[in-house]
């Protein structure tokens, strides 16, 4: 395999930005500022930012069972095109990933198909507590608990089961928090008024702040009761921020995540976007979005992810009651955050911390998530988007909620395990990604 020397880069790592060169040797980072060798391929960064590749702790790649809308091969390509070099994939496929055998099957699929590095959650149901207790802890990245009904119908609403999960597992528990009875009652009232043609602007009222808070506060209470390592996914409301503590990730038992679409869009966008931004939990008010941004800066929210969840154009063309929830996001996640760099909200080192360092630390990912000598060379080069050009949509669904937006930056190059897999709009051939390993 080629060894690379990336010159004239602004290297972003561990809260610093250093101008210089970086060399790779095989799958690994050889060092910063080391002498060049005759066998190196030189890439001139021309002042672009060089970051550790994003580790996305929440994606839905739809395989097995839903390959008509997405699959591991296509969505991992989209991820690499977006500078995501590792991902953690969710269990609500068909069949659901709720046993160790199905977890092993997914890992085998990814070994032959995934351009990026991979890990998978074991899903919880109302009746698989024994599977959760007995799973090989080296296999899943965590246990996923849907404490609110969403795509895939994996709602865990049995109080005894919830108590058992939080009490029994030594693994990280990642939760989707919405109160389903409250949502169902709100949708029933909306149907009385509008029938099936409920305006999409009603989505944040149906999947309300109150429904989110009731469920997320329950998850936090259970985690405190049992000492569970809890990670609450895709927070959307200002009210929920009171449940989480600012401060260093290393000091926390309970952590929180925000997703890029909740940091970019607001309820004001439903008028133009409609079903394209329908997701669970819902995109809410601009004031909620602004509070999420502030909570990230306070280190009250620890990780930024995508919740990439593609559906076909035909599915999204349905009325509110049948249009599925979820957006394709992996290809544009990092560049959407760099719009926040451009407007002064974030700086590049902050983006690297929330998208690479924090998920690596939280999940105990071995030798990834940082630019360090001897670590895997999972790298992304992010350059100014001076020409405003569009690139191919690599997600199988073929559309993006960002289609009408020109980003301030673009992904120039992506390396996965030292292999250059994406360059200036083009996917490059190379070996498949690797299963993530965890320090536990």
C-alpha cells in the first residue's frame, strides 16, 4: 500500500492547530513533521484542515432487509465521502439485530462491503434481556434502547425490562428518548383536525418537547439508580439540557449527543422542506437549536453525530402520516459543521473534539479518533469550497436535505486505515474497513 506525506496542512488535533506535514506508514500515522521518504506519495494540502476522521456513533444503513433504500456498501461510501471513517450502526433493520448471531452476521456483511470502519449496536426489546446479559462484550459498541417508538418498531416500554437492562449490562446503553403514549395522543388530535394531511409543521408539536423530556428524564433517573453508563442520543430541546452536566467527558457516567440536522435546521424549515426533514425526534424551534449549540460549547453535550437514516424519494413524497422519518446525512455532516466554523460558532479543533476525540473516548475505541503516532491513519482533509461545486450523492436514496445549500468547505480527501479512499469528489478503490475494537 502507498505511504503518504500530507504537506502544508493545518493539522487539527487535541485542541490545537499546527501548520505542518504528516506522514503515514502502511495503516498507521508515522508522525507529524517526520522526514520524507522516497516511497511516499505527496499530497499538498495547500493550507486545508487535516482532522482525524469522524467517528459517527449513530447511523442506520438499513441492511439486512431494507436494501431497496440503503445498504452497507452504498452508505459507507457516502460516509467516507463525508469524512466519516468509522461508524456505529443501529439495530432496527429486518431482521432486527437483537441476538449475538445477528450481530455476528452484520459484522460479516460489513467485512466484505464497508468502505469505512464499523461497529454495531445490539438492540433491546421487551423480551431479549437474556441476550443482552449474555452477549460477548467485545462485539457490540453498546446496547440500543428505543424508549420511544420510531422506525422499526423496537419500542421497549415494559418497566421491568427497562429496569433489567439498566441494572444488568456493563455496556454503554444508548437511548432514543420520546414518550410514545404522549405522541400517539397528540397525533390522534391532529388527525381529528387534518386527517392524513397533517401539515409537516405540526411534527415538532406531535413529537413534542414534553414527550422528549418525560422519556429522557426517565432514562437519566434509571442510569443514576443503577450506575449505568448512559448515552442519550439526538437531543432536540432546550428543556432537556437541565438533565446533563457540563464538564469533561472523562468525569461523566451520563453523556449526551446532538445530531447535525438538529444543529442546522429549525421548525422554520418545514414550510420548504416538508417530509425531507421529518425525523424522530423532531427538528424543533430555532431557540431549541440555539440552546443545543450553546450546550455543546458548554460541554453539556459531548458528541456530535448524524443519525443518518435514508428513505427513498417516493416514500418521502407521502402525506405526513405515512411519510417515514429520517434523513440521509453522512455525506454532509462535517461540512455542515464547518459552516459553523465559518460563522464563528465553532472552531476546527472543537469540531474534531466532538466528532472524533469524544466518541473514541466515550466508547473506548482503540487507536482511533486522534492524530497520534502509531494510531490508525483515519484522516480527512477539509478545504475551502471556493468554487461552490456539487458532488455526487453517494447514498443510495440519491437525495439530500442540503441539496439547495452551498457549504463554505468541502471534503477534499479521506483516508481509512492509511488507504486514500476519496479524493476530490471521486471514490477510490481499496480494501474494506475494519471492525472497531474497544478498550473494555
